[in-house]
């Protein structure tokens, strides 16, 4: 499975009932650093989706009756195998998505392994018997059935495995539909899963577009629960489809996350941390900061230091030692650029990056989808760049005066995914944290979270929470048993 000895272009296959199967049609998948086609992805149609759901339904009676310990044993083998294949998976993720190989090695692939390990371990420790009212009251949790798992392109293996691991651990069978833009590591995972001994049909993978394969999957009568991570608009549609047939659903959607920097923050730490939170993975993480509110007394100094350090960031081919690779696709690059243009028309100042700094790369990277990290100021809060999700390496900075003012402005967007607050006065940091309408608040840190904690968004950032206990709620149905002894 080394990338160097695979055919060019690589041909990805669906994984159904334990076998790799060719599709009747294929989509092109581009290497974002060169714009060249590097993989062919199945363009699955409703018949292929139906076949996958049938295999999952057939495998369900057997898989749901296995013990948690038996399931955990296989999931731990999968985690070990992901770790053994760290280099290959990281190279493929980088070539497919554009993120630096170093980042995929440090973040995406280890997290994919951790997803399997954490859910495997937690499933073996679920106990909930409560004696009460003269009879024994307790609950049992049973797997829901067949889960449809739909994931986006920004953290391909990381986010898909965060769905697969809890769904399998709790005894469900699954049909996955990864993003058509980044399907390769999901396909590689199927081989590892097969080798780990997962019974046939328990996990099925159909590749293809959202409008055809995705749509057929969410509408399928044989699917009982949908877990979706992606954009708010598609999430809104999936919620409506799920409501019609009363399927359980979890929606992890977009964000417009704010950073808040108080005047007592240590800028030597906060400036590099802000760069990280705005531009890691090319700004293509749903949790990236895209608005930063800085207390007016330190605003000018903060801006000057942030721009200086950002201008030094290395952007280039993701196989090299760079901070940022290319954006994931040509379409996405155009979308991100169009927001910078909107900001300019709204009278903003572009302090560095797109349209300001040169970016010249040698062949074959001239056609890659590269953009420099971009910092914008002088925008009103009503500007599209301050309200809408850009999902790229673009951040808007704005000064604030009081605690009340900044809380109001941070909350004044339709999204509610996360925020990061920086400063030293503990009482103020916690007071502000408790008033933000978001699913996660980081204080003096970003992107660190135990898998035991609930993860998710409020408002248009989604419905539901995932994490070791919260995902189990999604993938199981709970029955209360009240037993009076005779
Ligand atoms: P997207 O366009 O919503 O697509 C997500 C997935 O849904 C893809 O696999 C897509 O297939 C599929 N899809 C599209 N239409 C569908 C339909 N009608 N029925 C079923 N499936 C359908 O999102 P994206 O552009 O890939 O990812 C970026 C978005 O994800 C951003 O908004 C980001 O904030 C969000 N995100 C949220 C979180 C979170 O945890 N809250 C995490 C990461 C990303 P295709 O292959 O055709 O696109
Ligand atoms: Mg790709």
C-alpha cells in the first residue's frame, strides 16, 4: 500500500460486505499541490448504496450480539494497525487534502488511532444499574442498527474514524460516505479493517458525490441513524430528510469562531497561539479562529506582532517542511479569495497575504491551490467576512473596549461552535466563558480536548454532541427496565 508503488492515478474501490468492488463510474480526484489528477474515486449510484446498506443490515444481527469485549479487541487491532501504517496514511492524507505531511503525522493519523482505542476502551466500562422504589430500575442500551456516516474533506480520516469507532464499538453496522474530494485514506482504512478481522458487512464504504451516493444513503429505509459532519446548508437538508422518517441524527456543522485577547494576555505566547488557531491545516478546521477581538489598549501592538510573524510562515508543497500547504480544491481557493475581495470592497485593510504578498513556487506547483495566510482589519461586524464561514487561512481583527461589549459581539453570529479566550485574570476569563453561546470554550489554549468531553455546536453549528459517552447515546437506544421481585 505504499504510495510510490501504486498505479497513477490510484483507483479507489467501494468496500462492501468485506470485499473491494469496482464501481461503474469514476470521479477525478486532484492533488491540490499540483492540480493534477492523482486518484479515481467511485461515483456510486443508488444501487451501489443499496447493496452496501443490505450488507450492513445482514451483518447487524450477528455483530450486535457480540460482546463489548469482542468488539473492543478488533477495534484495538485497528488502532494498532493505523499506528503501524502512520507514514503511509500521513503521506496519502497530505497528497489528497493538501495538509503538510508533518501535520498529518502529528495530528490526523494519531487521532484516527486514538478514536478507535478510546471508544474500544470506554465501551467495556458501561454500567448503569440503579436500585430504587422497591424494585430494581435500570437501563439497557442496544445498538440502533445501521448507521450512515457522512464526513467532510478537511480532516478526512480523523473525522470519519470519530464516527466509525463509536458506532462499531456499540454494536452497529455502518455505511460510510466520505467526501468525494478526499476519499483515499478511507479506502486504505478498509484494508486495515479487513486485516484486523472485522466480520464482513459490518463496515461498508461507498464513495461518490453527496448529491447521488449521499442522498441515496440518507434516504434509505434501511438506515436508522445518520451522523453528519459538514456544512450548515447540507446539514439543514439532512436534518429534514431524517425528520421525515424519524431517523436519529447528529449534525456537526460550520462555525465562525472568535478569539478574545484581553490586555493582560502574554503576547509572546498568544501571538504564536493565535497564528496556530487561525491558520493550522490552511485554516480548514471547523474550530479555527476566524475573528479575533483584541482589547483596544494592546490592539496596535498585537496586530503588528501578528502580521510580522504571519509573514514569516512558510507556504509550499506539503511534502516539505512548511507550515501551510495548498487549499483542498480550486473551487475552495476561489471561494476563499472571493471573501478577501468582499472585505476590500467593504473598505477593509488587507495587512498581509492574499493580494498583498507574492507567492511564487517552482514547477510543478504553479498550478497548485496555494494562498498565503491573510489578515484583515477595519471591517464592521456586519460584513460578510465577520459573519460567514470562510474556512480558509483568513482572519479578521477588531478592537474592543469592555467585557460586556465583546461578549455581545462574539455571540452576534448565527454560528456557535467554539471560542478561545486569552488573558490572566481567572475570574474574568471564566465569567466571559460562561456567557458565550458556543459548544466549546478554550481558555489560554486551543484544540486540546479529552475525548471524554462532549463535542459539538449550538445555533447553526449543529445539533447533538459527540465524545466517549455522548457518541454512545447517539449510536444506541436506551430502554428502562423496572423489575419488581415476586
Ligand atoms: P459539505 O459540502 O457539507 O459536505 C460534507 C459531506 O456531505 C460530503 O461527504 C458531501 O459529499 C456530503 N453531502 C453533500 N450533499 C449531500 C446530500 N444531499 N446528502 C448526503 N450527503 C451529502 O461540507 P465540506 O465542504 O465537505 O466540509 C466543510 C464544512 O464542514 C465546513 O462548513 C466546516 O465547518 C464543516 N465541518 C464541521 C465540523 C464540526 O465538527 N462541526 C468539522 C469539520 C468540518 P461531496 O463529496 O459531494 O461533497
Ligand atoms: Mg483530493
